[in-house]
């Protein structure tokens, strides 16, 4: 039965309004703090605590409440100072607040001392203590540590849904999507109607590029609640990415009828039509998107330029990206697009300058490195092309086109040692594909691995078919 403190609240409010000195017992201040906390009047909670500590400066409960708000407000040194005044020998929340404060102040060793004290003191409720430690590590972005303590907590209570949910999130934050997916499936094994788990599973599958499974997960979520427009949008976007844009279009159009002010829907529809090669419709929705978001929206300009490239309308694409460059000269994407357009126009020197700028801004984009390699082949600077091609293969170690280009460059540069080393590392399928490329589509399936390698070595030694480099 809840305590009725109506008279206490009324008296406190009257004394505040009159400016009179306020005096209550410590437990009455705690009751007032609880009342205002439940009504989410947090400024008044802070005032009650402050008033209480003026009269009862050594009350542990009020000190703890004040420290809690200091932590919430990011005032970690003040929180630690207050927590150091608490006389109680051990309190779980006190240690957790100290732990969080130390972590936020980048003092992990001091934080771990609090962890050790908690684990030594909470032997009867170890699963809960491990979970609480994991929550603090999670809240302070220490994801690997959070995973460790969540996993240990689940050894005692394997069906704790809150811990499983936070564990899945921690795995996601460390880009371990497979384990995040496994953990969400553990949640669904316990509660097959967990709406959030189905949505999270769909998101994770989509981030893992497994769009078919993502669509299935979103469908399960929609059977629980088919009114959530966000889930419909996620499903439609995955349909587009999964090559099912025709199915996505009506979903996006229905969403647009419900939420005409959601400007992202215009862009997503444009992407659908782009994947369907329906460029006029794509351009129309991009125009609608720009009308609502502003004509200089970079993503719309880039998509429009891409469409004009597909239509071989290079001058139109160039005009759009030159305007974009005026607003976004430091954009890697804009420089990459300008490099691509100049490449299509066979202005290789200008193309290289834009691509080098894009590379400087984002050296981890394989598309930029790929284009730099090809441009240097066009310019017959094979040494540079070789370096970029090696870098591309480091980025995409399973890329057959990258391996084929490297072989042909070793061919051109007469680099027998690296040529032979790369051949030895290639799979039988890759060797057959290379054989067909060099020997102008002659069948290589009937040849064994050694024969394929010997034929390819002979081709290099005879220095034939250099035209393959000039694509």
C-alpha cells in the first residue's frame, strides 16, 4: 500500500512559496524525493535533496540520491566526492555509481576495484551483480567488457531477457553481427512474440547483407503489429536491396499516402525505380525529394548524376556534380563522382586528380582505388596501377577481377616471381576464369590445375595478348 503524503507535499509547497525555512525529518525528504521522482519533476527532486542535505548533511540515503543526480548530469568528480562521504560499509548502487564515474573519468583500474568489491560482496545474488556490472560497462561504451559480464550472468540465469537484449546490442556495437543474431534468436526461443527482438533481428540481418532473412524477420514483426510504419519502411528497403524493388514500390507509395511529410520516402522510391532502370520515375521522385529537402542535398545530386551516367549523358552528370563540388569540395563522394565522369569523358589526368582527392579523404573506399588502378592502366603507368591493384586486393582478398588485373599487370611488367606466386594462390575456378580471359574464352574446364598453370605461364613467357590490359 502506497504511503499517502499529500499533506506533506502540500506543506512543502506552501513553505517553498512563502520562503520560510524548511525542516523535515530525513525520511520525509526521501518520501518527497520519491513523490517528485515518480511525477518526473526532476528539478524539484534535486531541490528536495538539496534542502534535505542542508539539514541532514550526513544522511547516507540523501547523499546517495544527490550522487546519483551528479552522475546523471555528468558531474563525476562531484559524485565521487559525495559517495566518499557515505558511511555505510557496502551498498551495490554506491559501488556501481563509483564504477561509472571512474569509467567516465577514464580511470578503468579504479573502476575495476569497484567491480571486485561488488563480486566479493554479492555472492548470493551473483547473476544480478554480474548483469549490473555489464550494464555500467555498456552505458560507458565498454562493449567488450559488457559482453564478458553479460555472458557470465547468463550462466546463472540463461533466460534473463533484459540481459540477452543488452548482450545482443553489445555484440552489434562490436560489429559481431553473427553473435548478435544468435543472441536475438535466443530471446525469440524464450518469447516468440518479442516484437523488438524480431525488429532487431531484421536490422541485424540487413546489416549482414542477408536481406531475405531480414524481410522474413520484419514480416514476423508485422504479424504482431502491422501499424508500425518504420518496420514497413525497413522491409521495403530490404526488398529493394534484395532485387525485389517491384514489391517495394507499392509499400513505399502506401507509406507516402499515410505520411506525406516523410521526405525519406521520396528518396527511397527513387532508389527503387533506379534499380528497376526506370530512370524518368527515379528523377521525378528525386525532384520531389529536393523540393522538400533543398536542391543542394548531396545524396540527391549524387543519385541524379549516377542516373545520367547510366544514360550516358555525361555532360548532364558533370554539370550536376560541378554544382555539388561548389557546396561540398571536401566530400569524398563528390570527388569520386567527378573522377568517374572525367574518366568516362576520357579526361584521364583530370579524373586522376579528383580520384586522388577522394582517396585522400577516404583511403578505405575500394571503388576509388579500383578507378585509380584502371586510370593508370589507361595512362600506361603500370607500376602505379600495380600498387593500386595490390591495395585493392588487400581490401577485397576474394575479388576475382582484382586478381585477374594483377596477373595481367605482372604479365605486362614481366614480373615472373610475383606472377607465379599469385597463380599458385588462386583457386581452380579462378585459374579457369583467367585462362578463358587470356585465351579469348577457350574452355579450360577439361584441364587440370597443373595444366592450367603451365598454359598461363607459357602465355606470360610468350608475351601474348597484351590487349587484355587495355580494357
